[in-house]
C-alpha cells in the first residue's frame, strides 16, 4: 500500500510577514490618500522638489499609471483575482523574501481595489486616487499602492532569476546543473568499467580452471611403475 506524501507544514512566520507587509502597505496607501483628498486642490500641481516631484491630485478610472481609463470593472475583477491567488498560495510560502514581496503586492492590489469598490461613482467602478507626479521619469500620475506593486514585481523577477523558490530552497544554476550531470555521467561510466573488469575476470577464471579443481583427473605419481617396471627399470614381476 502506497502511503501519501506528508503535507508540508504551514510556515506561520512567512504568513505573518506577508500579512504584516500587506497591512502596512494598505494602511499607508489609504491614509495618505485620505490626506490628499482632504487637503490638496483637485487637478492643481503642488511642487515638492521643483519639477522632479509634484503632488497632483486626480482620480483615475483605469489601471495603474492612468492606463485604460474605460476599463474600471475589468481591473476590479483582475485585482480581486490577484488578491485571491496570493491568499491561496500563501500556505506554500516558506521564504521570508517571497512573503514580503507577495505581501507588498497584496497590499498594493488591495489599496487600489478598495478605491474601486468604495469610491465614487459606484461599487466596482470607483476611481482610484492618484497624486504622485514625476514628469522627468514618466508622464503618468500614480500613488503609493502603484509604487509598491512596481517594487514587488521587480523583486519578484530578481527572486526568479536567482532561483529562490517559494519554500526557501535554491534552484541549481545552469553551471551547477552541468557539473552535476558531468559527475553523474562519470559515476555511471566508472560503474560500467568496473562491471566489465569483473565480468572479464570471471570469464577468464572459468575458462582456465586450475588443475587441482578439475574433477576426475588425478595427477600421475612419478614413483609409480611404468609398463610394469619400477622406477629403477627392473621388471616388477
């Protein structure tokens, strides 16, 4: 009877780190958005670092960085799917790096999803509050949730390139894999050579058995008489 493989235990530390990162991002995003809505004039740029950084309060009906402004419902569904997927896969996470990265991604998705669900003009069609403007870098206006989403995706790609798995193990690099394959081939070849040597030795030993091991064949006694004569050549009779 084949026993099922044991299920890996849930990493409480990883889940706690993911949840903490998500809560921090959501709280920071929603808190700053509330300050922006209450204090900034709509549509008027407020310089912070000259033209390098400005605060410009706008409402975005589309995706991050003001893309696809006529697809609010679609991005509400996509954001919900991302949130559900991260929560489902959270049980598999053992790596603290992955926990923090997915926590930031979850917090960013939740921050914008809350705007789409509960802000005007209605449930699922709410406009996201954007207020960060960096004209030197990009023409779009974004918010803190967008920033954490971008940072988490960059780190996500780095973890994949470095071979860090969700369970914290490291996938072997191409160089390490080639070295392991070469060592495996050498081991197989050495085993085959040893088997060939053993087989040839066994065959040789079987083809040339020692005289003492031949059954039914007795060694002649040099003192025995030959043709009726003794060893001195006299007639034995």
